[in-house]
């Protein structure tokens, strides 16, 4: 009989009781799935992107299903930092789950302001910095694909908070290692890999793009092998932890990310397919480790052979 | 809101292209309010990441049923669902129809199988008024006897005149409304957008209350992803409202029509 494996992981000073969180934008602001998912069972919850000011987002249609995936161009609508703190933070007083708030801005100063606003509330445990939204025209993806701009954002956020900061990397770069290293050098506590992949679908009858924004981000099982490769590459050059995400539907998917080099993982699109996915992934990782006699999930991180 | 592994009790052709799917759903069925919907994970639909939303047609303590027609990849795959098969369901979801205002005569307005979303409301309303059902052709007019059995006065229109009066549902509604006294009528509608807008415009013009069940492409179904949003009027302009959570039923006065 094997001992219960140790599922705990650390993202900077953030302690997670298991390595599974949810991907920003797929789980709302917290309450939406609370009827269906015991939030306190998650390693952490990551809420939808928050900016300094409220934002209206894109027109509809905002999503489109594709083979083994979906496109989205929601455009980061949200209540702004003050609105989030007022409307949603009280909800989390009833939960113990660590809270990661995803943040974004249109300018470097915006990133600084939203960081300041979310640095104050004690209930916010960490910030995930979206430098790679493919669907916002101003700034958005640019900060994720130009390494100098990228550094300026990470520096700005780092200067405004001592909470753990996780930089969410864009997948559509020539060399993910440069960005992962830049994040580490600028004092980030972790990187998350990957955001959705810029993509497009066109209706051949109307000849119009399927999304009002014309292009969007591809997520779901279709992108998992891309994400695995990017995690594996980044893991070879950085010492900070990586949160792996992209098409995780099962514990086997999550284990593949961990073996590739991810310390933690996030379930995204699968929440739409089956809200119980994240909990199944937690249970599945634990029983797999136990069956293999692996004492701690941390022992598996980056153990890819060859 | 629950997630339930339901079992298919019955799956058959209801009429023409329309099918009825009845599921054993003791965790969801008894909670369903008129106008709410369920989010169904279609079995064996490989490569699809999204569920499909369906208005609840009927529901009781043990089961619920939906009416559907194959209109896309998802509903086409549904035709292969077999009795006894497990079906993963989320529900009941959304904000449905309110009770009719006191002293108001309730009026139901449906386009095609939109009346599936009105059946529970038709059963729940204490007063039975008039139900206007419109469709392209006779084959698209469903459930007339069922609504009549509940005590509703059903008026049918078809585009081609193959059943009832020829014309749009509003062609039958307008003269009827003109005969009514002011303020005493309340409308409950489900159908295509053009019909809903036409019904809503009439209600606003005449100072009547109309409740419209809106249909938009949906992803999560629980209010998290912000896919299915429509514009809802505010004092200063408009805001996005979620069809899956704030709706699908909205007061016509709230809706800012884009199209």
C-alpha cells in the first residue's frame, strides 16, 4: 500500500494544496461554477482578466466551435479592479482556495495601476499577468511578442507588488525561451504557458469571419501538443515554476504537462465541456502517483526522458 | 443548478423533423422553472468541446424532456442517442418566465418549436389565454392539442397557409390585440429573433409587458464565459447581459436590438 502522494506545490510564495487551477476566462469571477464545483478542492482559482477600469469587450459572435477546440474573442469585458473588489471579493471570504487574479492593461501604466489596486486586498493571493491576449487591439498581444515591451510590463508589475506574479506567455513567438527568461530576470515568480493561439474561421456561405472580432484565440485539445512543446522548451532554461495549460481534459493530459516541466496546470476549455474536469484531474494525478509509488507531484516535474 | 448523469428514457420522432428526447433526471427535473434550459453534452460527438443548450419542454420529479430538430453538427449527432444511454446534463439553467401580472390575460407567441419553451409556462399560468403559433408550414406547427388540453385558445398561422391562417404570427396577433382593452394583456414569446423583435416592438408601442426568450450561441451556459451576451438598456446607455444567466427570458423593454 503506497502512501498518499504529496500533492502540494509552490508558485513563488503561493502554496497550492494540489497542482491544479483553472485557466483565466474559462471560470468567470468565482461564483459562476460554485454550485457545480467545490472551489476549495482546487489548488487555486484563477479569475477572468481584470483591468484598472471597466471594459466593454468585443461584439458578438464571440466564440466559435472548431475541430477539437474553439475560437474565442471575448475581448476582456470586465468590471475593472474596483468593481471586481466590490462585487466579487466578498464571495471569496467564504472560501479558503487561493485566489489568482488575472490582470491586463492597454498601456504599461495601466498594468501598474491595476497591480496597485489589486495589491491592496489581502484576499488576492497572486496576480497572473496577461501580456498575450490575442483579442484586444491596443497593447494586448504586442506586449507578449516584443521582448522589450514585455520586460517593461513585467518590471512595472513587479515594482508595484510583492505578491507572486505569474506572467502568461504568448505562444506565437519565435522563441518562447527568450520570454520565459526575460520574465525570470525581471523578477516574476512563475510563467504560465500558454495563452490561446491566434486563429481564424470563415463562413464560406457569407464569406464573413465567424467571430465579430474576425480573429480570436484557439483553445482546447487542438492546441495541447503546441503547449506541451512550449512548456518543455521553457522548462529547459528557467528555474521559476511553470503553470502549464492548453487542452487539458484529463489527468493524463495534466501529467504530460508536469513531465514536460510544469509545476502546476490549469484546466480551461474543458470547464465548458465538463465542469467537473478540474476535480477529476486532481483525483487522477493523485491516484496515478500513488500507483507509481511517486512520493510527491514535485518529483515528477520536468522528468521527461530523452 | 446541478450536473447529472441522466439516462435516456425515450427518444423518438415527435413530428416530422422534430424529435423528443426524454431523460431520467431526478436531480434536475424537479427544479425546472418555466423558461429555463438544460445544457447537454452530446454523447459520442467526438471533437466537440461545447455542450448544446435546449429549452426544457416538460419536467417532473423524475424526468425532463426536450424537443429538437437536427440543424447542425451537434443536433445531427443527437439523432443516434439510444434509450438507456447516459447523457451528461447541466441544469436547470437561466432565468425563466415570471408569473403573469394580476388581472392580465396571458398570451403565448411562438415561432416553430419555440413553443416547447412555453409549455411549462402554459401549464403553470393560472389563467389560460390565447396562444399564437406560427411556422413556415403545417409540419412546423407542434403541440396544438397539448396546449388546447391545458385550456389555451390556440391560433395557428403558417407562411404558406397549409395550416391555420396564412401569414406571420404577428398577422394574427395584431387584430386580436386591437380588440383588447389597454394594459390587460401580457405576452410570453419564444421563436426566431425577427419574431421576438416584432412582438417586443408591438408590446412597447402598446404599453404592454412582453417577456421574450432569447436564443444566442452559448459556450459555458452558467454565466462564466460571456459568449451569449445581448445588449441590455441601462439609464446611461447599455450593458452586456448574459442570455444563459440573466436570461434567456428578458423583458422586451430591456433589450437593445442591434439588428
